[in-house]
C-alpha cells in the first residue's frame, strides 16, 4: 500500500493498533456482554487525537487526512466494532457537517469541545418512516420570530445518549417537492424539548449507544440553522459520502479480524489427522476471503485518496461501502463456520464479529442504496 501511505500514516496506524490491543481488547467481550457503553475510553481517545483526526489544529484537531482517519477506524474495528462506530459516527456524522457547513461561530463554539471529547456528536436523519427514502422526512421546523420550533422524531441515532450536539434534518418548506425544502440544524442536546429515548437492544454493536430522539415543540435560535436554508439534503448527502468511507473501513477491519481468527483456528485444530486448513473445504474459503479483503482494502483506500484530492467520491464511496461491508458479512460467516460449534459460543470472538457485521450492510445507506448510486453513475450522461 506504499502508493497511499506516508510515514505519518504508518505511525498513526501503529499507535491506534497499540491502543486497540491494550485498551479496547481487554474489555471488548465484557462491554458486548453487558451492553455497556465504554465511556472511560472517550478521554483516552481524545488524548490521542482520535476524535479530531481530520479537523484543523485551530479546532483542536490533528489536521490529518481522510486516509489517516480510515486507518484509525480500520484498526479499531479489528478489535471492536462498537468502539469503531462510536468514533466514526462522532467524526463523520456528528462533527464533520459542522466543519463543512457551519458558520465560523458554530465551528469555534462546538468543534474544539467535540475534538477534546468533552462530549460526542450525533446525527439525526433516519426516522420511523424515512430511512433510505429521505424525502419521507416528517420532522418539521417552523420559523417563529427569532426562533425555529422543531417537532418530530429520529431513529437509530448513534451516540445520542452521550452527545452534546446533534445535527438533524427537518422540513422547512413543505411546499417544495421531494428532497427539496429540507434543512439542517445544529442543536444542543440539553435544549428543552429534545427528548432522548432509552438505549436500543441490538443484535450487534451492543456496546455502541443507539437511541431514538423525539422533538416536542423544541425551540432553537435562528442561528441554529446549519448552512443555507432548504439545502439540507445536499448537505447530508455530502456528509454521508465521508460516512460511507468510514463504514467501509469498519467493514474492512472487521473482515480482517474474522480472517485472522479463522486462519489461526484452522492451523491449530486438526481433524482426520490433518490440520483444518489443509482441507479444501476450509482452505479455499479462506483464500477467497483473503482475496476479497485485499480488493476491499484497495477500494477503501482509493476512495479515501480521492476525497483527499478533492475529487468526487460519490461512486468510489458507494463501491467501497458496498463491497467492504458485504465482504465483512461473508468473512464473519465463514469464520464461524470454520470454528464449527466453537464459533457459536461467546468464548470465541468470531461469534461477536458475526453479530456485528450485518448492520454494516444497512447503516449509512443499505447495500441496495449503494447499488442505486453506482447504477446512477453508470448512466449519469443519459
């Protein structure tokens, strides 16, 4: 991967790898079992600069590029997906829209606190009746003098219970059709009328904080508007491209963890007098997964590279997200199968990997949505 890496990338990768091994790995099984959010890790992540990797130093960030951020998420995901998605959602969705579209005042007020880990950021887009279909957004924001009055709800919001800020979308001009007339707002979670639901009970990502949000006559100042009025759809579409790259990186890291575990087990376990990997029924699937992971790695790193070059990443991000997350599902399933009965019990981490993988093909746009984006790109001139 010398095509992409510089010395600072390797240094960051090694630092995150050590942190994941020494700080995350010892508690990974416990926080999953108890569905416990590891809040003790947040100040440690902030101290290493991992909560502000892509942001300028003036906001407390590390001022590194997308590839550095991708590598950090990949390394965290090799050990625990819940910690990886906590960081990814905080940066890509909770903080990056503020950096991209916020006013100078908004950025100066909130970004230093987010990068310092004073609190996390969250992003409210999905609703009970509006996920892939963003045009179905029902949350409304009505102007009332010097304030906006927001009513509605959001679902499946990562970090909501530990967030100090929330970037959310709401319909501001219902007369406009489709995705037009939607705006973005930057809201403090302590605002009266901002109601945070209990943690969701999930199949995977059990140590990640996921909740529903309700807004009941929530009044926010006029300057809570994030970016231009009625331009929210374009804003979160751009933000989601970066989010998809980070989820692709998470899938890449998880797939690699599953492969590593399966390779190790197939070398240690014997059947019929031979090591498992010597059977084609075991060795060939491992070879296929290894090849697909390498292909996914190039897609993910290339999408990161394009973003750092200021190129359009619509297609590249969709391809990376689609392929890497589907590979993660396949890799974890293969790892469980190779482990046999042991893969089905919690003593072996592949059981957790398997549960953590499926959501990757749903969050940040389903695999089907990624295919729609890629298809649209194929016919963009027609």
